[in-house]
C-alpha cells in the first residue's frame, strides 16, 4: 500500500481548495494525466459524481488507485499507460488535468507546453 495522497508537492489544504474552485456537474468527464494513486479523481467522483479516467505509467500507483477506488466504492477508471501514446478521441472530456506530471509529455522547458498542446484537443468546446 502506498501512503501518499498525491505524488506532487501539494498540501491537503491546497488540494481541497482546488476541488472547491472546480465547477463540475454530475456525469461530466474528467481525465487525469499522471494520476498517481488516484486520490484527486476519487475525490472528484465523491464530491461531484463525475466520470473519471486516470492514467499513470507506474504499475504500483495504478494498482493503489484501483485499490482505493474499490475500497471507497468509487467508479473511476485507472489505466497504466504512457501519456504520449495513450489513444483518446478528441473532445472526450470536460476537464483534463495534469497536476505535477507535465514530465509525462517530455522533459525540460518544453514539458509544460507539450502537455497543454496535447491535452487541449481532448477537451470539449467550453470545457
């Protein structure tokens, strides 16, 4: 079992504020790149009843995410996958996020730009 709530350097209080600021609605679709142990998606599912898909390249993190979701009765999909090769149709999600994981789209100064460039087409107009 992995004890971390999130893999990034984000406090519990800051994460709670992120969730509070979101204006999500039941059944909206959320995509989380570099989801780690899945805590953010699980909490979004618990609060807003969204449909969630999380990907991470770590088998251990995805296994932990699935364990947490099942233990809490949260219907969230977690997939071990590489962000750059994971196939998703355009306009598939209402929200795409990549918190502390822009390295999934490359290293160095272009990582953030690459993450935004590859994630924007995944979001529905107005998402």
